[in-house]
C-alpha cells in the first residue's frame, strides 16, 4: 500500500510504524510551503492519504480530504504521533484483512 503524508516537518518513528503495516511512503509534504496549501491536483499512485492535523490549516485538510473522496482513496486524519496514527490505522487495516 502506498501513502501520501501531509503535514509535519519531521516524521520521527512514523516510517517504522507504517512499514510494520506494509505501507510505503510515496510522498511527504510538510504543508508549510505555499504550493502545498493550494488545491492538490493528484495523488498519483496513492492508496492512502494521511493528514497530520496539528501542523496544517483547515483549508489544506479540506482540499486533501476532497481529493481522497474524488479519487476513492482511503483517508486518515490524526495528530503527528505514533500512538495516534496507530489508533487511526488499526480499524482500517482490520477491514482490509477481512
């Protein structure tokens, strides 16, 4: 599974957590650059979009949520913390296994 990560300047231990779930990071955008804040046009190759909500504005979140919905891509929003991300991923991964 390929994931786009939006938000957070540094990822810390998050890549290791995603690796345990078999998720590969295809792109990481901090969300701080002005170009990251414009309406996204594609999430090429992404099966999952992960938004770290404590590092971005509402418009950026709304735009990426809409992109995910329009392209039928799974979407997770959480704080930039390994525990929070794991709690958000677990129900989605359970559905995938069943």
